[in-house]
C-alpha cells in the first residue's frame, strides 16, 4: 500500500503547485470524539506532504480574544499578519462566519482573498450548514462513522439531509483495532448505516476504512490513503459549479 501512496503523493504535490485551493468538507453529526482525531490526522498527513491547510471549524465560536472567520470577513487585513501567512496548518473559529455567508459564491469570494493561498481548505460543520452552502454542488462531504452503535442514527440523519440537497457524501468507517484482522470488515454501526441507506434512501456506499490503532504505522497508512483520496477528489474552489438538472 505504501509505494502507491508515495508515488501518488508526489503527483498530488505537483498538482497543488499548479491549481487553486481544493475544498474538503467533513460532516459533524454529534460524534466529535471519533471525528476530531481523524480530522486532525488528515491535516497532519497533508502538512507532511508540504500542503498548507486552512480549517474552518463551525464548532468553534469567534470572539475578540479568539478571532476567526467572522472577523476576517469584516476586515480581511486583520488576518494578514505573519502568523497567518507562515502557518502551514491554521484553524479558524468559524461559527458566526459561516452563518454570515449566504451561499457558495460568498464563500468562494471570501476564500479568494486569503492573504496566502492554501492548498487545502477544510470546512468542518454540521450537515445543515454544508447543505445550505453547497446544495446542488459537486461537493462530497465526508461522514465519519465511529464504532458506537448510537452513531448510526446521527450519521443516517446527516446522510439523509445531504442527499436531500443533492450532495453525495463519502463515508469513513472507523474500525477498532480489535477487528483489524479483517481490514474491510464494517463495524456494527457501519453495517446498519449501509443497510438503512440502501433500503430507505437508495444510496449504496463504498466506505473507506480507517483502523483506530495506537500503532502509528497502521494508523498512518489508513489516514494517508484517505488524505490522498480526499485531496485528489476535492474540487478546485474556482471551478465549483452547481449541478444542472437534466430535463
């Protein structure tokens, strides 16, 4: 697995030098204990590939002491300091800022004026926020499904809302190390989610598997594979267009 990843990584690094920032979205559905470690792991993988990352975190609120997207939208020069320009990976609180944006065009305009162009712009927000911003667009939010059975309900609700807004999400199956001997084995929560999505939503998923392992080699292989896949399939911000229905 490692050799294809390394070769692909070299190609993606060259791709990043030639193209505008790429947008990745991760869905929060109330399971941050499983979502956040995977999200930060993805960011680490991109940084290790010399890709700069900007995370807009809809769960972190801006304030005078902790400025973020809202302050930057009001005064772009406020975010043009050396700390913003030099950081390879920056997280901006974005609760109020994302609410201010009226849709995709507003988001594109805001990100087009970043003081430093980023290779990856990641938005971490709930399904309602992502559906409002990207309804009908060719954006594939990532839903992380931890092994807890209760995650099935929240993941299904997020999946349904995204599909209703013409978004086709991807799914990451977070597998405990205890069943890692079968790398493609779904957890109970993933198994139920796949069944419900197929029966009630007509949506057939092909989840990526990430083993939740304390062993850094195993965890890194899965995360790197997912990080490369997400970057490769992400859409350049300037090229995001609404899907047009065929009549």
